[in-house]
C-alpha cells in the first residue's frame, strides 16, 4: 500500500513596503488558485510576522519556502516572474527537488509558518 505524501507548504516571505512584493502577490495568488488538494499557500509579511521569521535573514524579495512536512525542499529568492514559481512547484510535486540543507533558524520555518493559519 503506497504511503501518503504530505502536501506542500508554500510560503512567500515579503514586506508590505516592497514594490516587487506587491506585484508578486498576483503571481502567488494564481499559484494558490491552481494548488493541488491539501497544499497550503501562506503569505508572510516579515515585519508583521517577525516572530515567525525569527532570526532568518531575508535579504531579497520574493523569498520563497517550499516544504513537505518539516522537510525544506526550497528556500531562497525567486525571480518574480510567474513561470519560475510554476516550475519550482511542478518540480516539488514530481519529486524533482531534494531536501535542502538549511541552518537551524530556517529549519523551524515550516512549523512556525503553519501556525499562522492552522488547518
């Protein structure tokens, strides 16, 4: 019997004052609208949700987190064009992304982000 695969958690870490982030929100919302069953997409304002971000250093926007459970498949900056997020998510869904080595602060992000929107 096949083991159930945990759905993806996709988070965008941005800031309200960032013009690129404001433009990228439409891309992120479109990806959320096309999400597969169970996937969660959460927009994280790094200033309003500073307790979630913790000591993670977000230097550029948009910074995207893709995780399956607590396993981080991607954490980094994406070019803000829609195709980049689409390809990243396709690779994650198809198993083309391997777990990414991250520091301790980043490792706890999936759990903290999920706590923003329980469900």
